[in-house]
């Protein structure tokens, strides 16, 4: 009994992992990662500031964009301490409580970002399908209610995960595969039956990202159908051009997530390095590139940013 207790006590902390086999150059990897975080936080903060202060940008499309930047900021802030801690300072230990808190924020914010991308698809659908009623359909109170409902959905669906993990004894190896905590990574270290966690984890993926991606796809089918019915070729291209930024954001978010899910479920013999790199891409690239894409593609937003910089 004493031996079991000692084993469980040793696993009161988890050990985070950077990139296996590349420990000698972790510092050099950490420098560009630090730069990426700075660009992400500054870029998203600037967009939030511009949208808040510019009255002309208080439109549905830019309000949804501000929601997206808020979730991107949250994901960046949630992962900064451990990722930079591992790569810059070789600080690998994380307590169970801190690990569970981090995975809760990462997963709930990812669910919320998926929902925001769905709302942005709905915004583009209404703007193209029924432009005359666009402002009356997407009013500020309605947008606020939709955002609140989906934020609550993300929190409610992910809320049980830390408690499902907390009931396990962790008496196996306590080394995680990433430099941050994820539910699927932590549950593999438990020395109990994890079937409930595995089923619930799959259920949350299907209920949130799976359902959202399906509705986004159907929205674009309807958008394409509407655009093809427009007689003017110039107007068709103009309508499609308003969706380019959102499509880029969707691809940046869902491509690594889908690839990771497929590898976790079916690619048991795949390279661990590939899983690790995809994990970093899914957490670091969307917050880094989303503000850049929207600043380049939206001339109204770009003009306000340039004017603010000149001032």
C-alpha cells in the first residue's frame, strides 16, 4: 500500500515536453516562438482597440472579428507560460491543478473560436443572401446573445473534463507529450479505465467543432448557390471576395485540428514529431495569422490601423 501511495505521490506533478531529441536547441526554438507570441498579442490587441474606438467599425462583421480576436488572445495567454517556460527556461514541471486549469481554458476557448467562426459564416451568408435586411437581422443585441450562448456552450461542454481527470490516480509515467496540457494527453497517463473520458472527449469534439464545421460547410454551399445565381460576373466576384478572410481563418483553425483528430484516432504508427508540430500549429498559427489576414483583406480596417499608426 505504501509503495502505491509513493507512486501516486510522485505523479503529483506532470513533466512537460518540448520537441524530443532537440533539447540542445530549445533556446533557439524558443526565441521565434516568443516573437510569434508578441506579434499575436500585439496584432490582436491593435484590432480590438481599433474596432472599439472607431464608431464606423461597429458593424456585425467587425463585432464578430473582435470576438475572434478575443478568443485568439485567450488561447495565446493560456499557452504562453508553459510553452515559453519549457523552451526558454527548461521549466518542465506543472502541478495537476495548473495542468487541469490550462487544458480547461485551451479546450473551452477552442470550442468558442469554432462557434465564432460559425457565426461569421452566418454573417457572410446573411450579407450575401439578403443584403437589404442585413442590419435588421444582425442587430447588436442579437449578436451579443448569440455570442453569449456559444461562449456558455464552450464552458459547459468542457467544464466536466478537469473533474473527470481529477478522479484518476496517476501512477504511470508522468511525462506529457507536449509543452502544454491537453485532455487526450493527460488521460493516457491515468492507471484506471479511461473509457468514459475517451467517449466524452469524442462527444465534445463532435458536438462543438464537428457540428460547427458541418454548418459552416453548408453555409458556404448556400453562399455559392446564391453567388452563382447573380447575373453580373463582377458582382459575383465582389461577393465572394468578402468571404476570403473568413475562409482563411476557417482553414487555419480546422485543418490542423482535423489532422490531429485523424492521427489520434487512426494514425497510431504516425510520427510523434508530426503530432507535436501539428499541436503547435493549431495553437500558435491562427492567433498569429488571423489579424494579418483581416488587416490585409479589409481595406476599412487597414485604413483605420494605418491612420492610428500615423497619429
